[in-house]
């Protein structure tokens, strides 16, 4: 019996795979491993949200719902997303999903036909964009985000983007604040992208805004706010990161034309999002917001700390993260110092020798090593200040030994 090529070749998210390896090592007694792997808040879901879910369960709200989600949540989400971005979103245009992630594959499905068209996606970037594009038989076109020479900011080169767009381009995927580099694009640059996109009749934008509330440098702007852009932008949101609700699996996509396709896709894959979690989600977006503010402030504080500590490590260089909870470190020099051929080898050394778990750039960039710019590792700083101090302290000591 054979499995299909596409199933065999399907990529995944290595934060989960390496995470499993680290969990196994911990179970075997390596309990001192400090993990900077997964982008998941280390906070508990706020109490009022949990109570809303319990109440829903007690009231018997446990059956299937409409595939697009309950109307009460679509209404609350439309207001939450619209108010934050200063645009008007019709509740009928919002579809609730099992997290934000399904809308990546759903969008590619809804705007391309198999083996036709191209999708432009960021590198380094969230790996699912690439995997879903390839799995659905579409050509991925990689749009790099580069470090400026002085390590002050990331460069998204609009002239380079111009060269990558052609009449076959169906979708441009944007993600600011960005995973894995933590960049937030300035409003003027986003406007330039919007102006470019508007020149093409059949070019959609998937704007992955799951970190929209997590900005600690610069200002968040959604590309959907520019005139003419809302109708061709799929605004993707999630409660995973902003409300410490990763396991609840609630996310949203807003787009007038694609809402009915998303509803059908939900119906095909999931029937509907988790019913009690939808009631909890209403409380999340409409209830008191102090808890989420506190969490976001704490990520901002950790960003300062980890950035400072990382830049003190010999061979490490990084740009200050502006959003999300990731630090992307250029370790080209560090690899040379320790004799590692690439960042993956350095990653393994850090795990094997000093019990510090990070992810290497190969997990975020499908290009072969000689086509990538330098060597990088990613830290998720969704972990305590104590772990950040201890983990980066260990790495500093390790690197000072070379
Ligand atoms: N988009 C980006 C850029 C992410 O980093 C993640 C999670 O790490 C997701 C989407 C998916 O989040 P969820 O499906 O939990 O909403």
C-alpha cells in the first residue's frame, strides 16, 4: 500500500516537531531544558473566558453550530476586528475557524485552481504558507525580508516585490507583526504595497494579523484600511495569542466575497468550530480587556530583556523586535566560532550541550542554505523573565568558551 506523494511531502510546523523531541528528552530526565520553541503564551486563559465556556457547557451549548460560527460571535468578532482597525466589518463577512491557521489553506484553495497561478509568501516566514501552497499544487514565489546593514530594521523591498508580481499571481501573503522576525511594517510602506496590488485585477491579499495586538515598537496597520483594499484582503485574526487561548482553537477570517467559500470549507473539514469555545470567544473579545493588556505589556518587557541579552552574546546579532513574541538572531558569526556548518548544527549543539532549545532558520525558510541570507535562530520569548535570563546566560557562557 502506498501513501500519496503530497501526503509524503507535506511539511509541518517544526516548533511542534522539535517540541516533541524536547518533551521526550525531558521525560527521559533532562528536566533542566529551557525551551524557546513554541509561540504560545505562557499565561493561563483569563478566568472570565473560562467561566463563559463552563456556563455554555452547563447550558447545553454543545451541539453543532452553523459552519460559519454562531451569529453572536460573528457579530462580536466583526466589531472587535473592525474597531481595532478602524474599518467597518459586516458580521456576515466574518467566518469563525478552528484557529486562524485553517484560513491559510482555505484562502489558497479559494483563490487559486490546482496547478494554476502563483502565491507570493514571506521568507523567512510562517512555514504553513509554503507547505499549503505546495500541497495545493501552486507555485510559491518567495519574498524575502532582509536585515538592514546596520541591524536597525527589516527591509521589505517594494521594487523586488514589483518584479515578483505578474499576471499569474493570485495571492500575496503578508504577516505583520511577523513570525519569525518580529517586524512591523511602517504604514507608508504598507500603502506602497496596497498601491501596487491595486494595479492588478485579480490579486488577493491574505493579511495574517494574528499578532495585531502584540506590538511593542512601531504601529500596527492593516492593509485592509487603505481605500479599495478591504474587498480584496482576507483579514485573518485569532484569539490564540492575544487571549492565551491556543488550545481553544478560535480564529476569524473577514472578507465579503470569500465568506461563503470559507463556510463551505469549514463544513468540509471541521463541520463547525468548537461550540462552547465560541461562547468563550464572545467573552474574550467583548468582556474586560485588562488581562490581555497585562499579558501584552509583559511580552513588551520581555522583548527588551531578550534583545539586550542576545546582543551581549559573542557571535550573536539581532534587530530589536517590534511585535509578536519572537527574536530572530543572526548567528553567522557564532556558527563560525563554534565550527558549526549552519544554524541547525548550532541549534543541536545548544540543545545537546547546554539544554537550551531554539529553532533554526531551516524551519522558516525553504531556500537551500546557499540561497539564504546568513544563519539565524529563533527564540520565542513567550516564556518567563527567569527562563530568559537563565537560557541566554547559559548561551553567553557557552559562546565565551570559544
Ligand atoms: N499565523 C502565524 C504567523 C502564526 O505564528 C500562527 C501560530 O503560531 C498562526 C497563524 C496560527 O495560529 P492559530 O491557528 O492558533 O490561530
